[in-house]
C-alpha cells in the first residue's frame, strides 16, 4: 500500500469503531469553543464524526448543522443527537449554500482534509465576518507519565496525537490566531486503552501490532502511581486556530 492509499485508509477508518469513538474520545473545553464562536449562532460542525464537538456547541445553545462523510459515524451522531441535521458531505464538497453559516468548526480532523479545496469550500459557506476554527486535542507531554505513554503508543503507522496544528493562509481569511487551552479526560487503565484504540495509528495497524501496543501500554499504566489506583485525569491540551472570513 503506498502512502496516499494508507492516508485514505486511515482517514476513512473511524466508522468501523463509531460506538467506541463516541464513548471514548474526549470532548472540547467550553473556553476553546467560546473563543472561536464569540456571539455567532449558525454553526457548521465539519467532519463532525459521532458529534463530540457538536455536543459542546449545543451546550452554548447554537444552531448546529453537522457534515460528515462516513455513514457509520453519521449514524452514531444521529442516534446520540437526533435533533441535529447530519448531512453527508466532505470538507472538499460541503452540502451548504454560499454564505449560509456564521462559523465553521472542525474538531480534530483538519489534518485529514485536502486543505486547499477545504479552505475554498469553508470560505464559500462562511458569511463575511464569520469565523473558521480548527481544534485539536493532544496529550500534554509536559506531564512525565504522559510523555512515557506517548513513546509506547507509536506504531509503524505513526505516533498517536502527533498531528500537525497547521492551517495554511487563505486570501479570504484574516491572519490566523492560535491559542491553547488546558483540558482533561477522566479515564481508567481500560478506558484509556479504549481511547487509544480509536486512533487510526492503532486501529489500522495489524492485529498483532495492536495487541503488542495494548500489552505494553497496559503494563506501563499499571506500573505508574498516577494511573494504577482507579480513575485518573488524562492531561490534554486543546490547540485552536481561529481566522475571520474577510
Ligand atoms: C478524528 S475524527 C473527529 C470527529 C469529530 N470532529 C470529533 O471531534 O470527535 C475525524 C473525522 O473526520 C472525518 N473525515 C475524514 N476525512 C474527511 C474529509 N475529507 N472531509 C470531512 N470529514 C472527513 C472522518 O470520517 C472522521 O469522522
């Protein structure tokens, strides 16, 4: 399999684990959402998956439309949040009219897009003065046990959580601003393993490699005082890029 085939396989891998994804992936800090949205109301959650970011947007009383290409992810979103319209579409082909939303948010997915095509579409559906925001959740590698964990979760397909926080500039967007927010997820050894299993570096790896990762991570987590005594907080950092539509 060449690199572009593997990329496509990973980008479309999430639906096979849709229920686990919805249950085990972290949401996003309210402060991060507020920083992007301001007082805007009509929001597109692009690459909405099972709705982890959608839930955070609804907590602000926003009017949300979800767009997601994977049928199983979309079905899980609709099962969990039936009132939100979940449309079949991609970042490169957004099924919404021109200038129809005040904000486009992308949760942990911009790195899967063809960024040129996606920004053309995002700026098309955004009204002037609207906002584009891309959010990513990362492990907080300044915490010793988390840095140790990160070394153990790498597979032949790459390192979990090492996605690039990068949004290219675009003529129709003001210069980007970047801000980070502390975040956390309540976990146990087994539920953290379930979270890691939803990352494409692990879920797309072959079964033997996946079992090896889980064995070494489980042994590590049971050996650490921070994680071996029941529930614990997994320290995360949410990175957010925000840019205003000219
Ligand atoms: C890591 S999940 C993030 C889901 C959700 N936003 C969240 O925060 O939990 C990445 C999502 O991006 C979707 N995706 C992959 N390529 C895409 C594309 N080109 N356009 C739109 N969505 C895409 C996947 O189907 C998957 O649901």
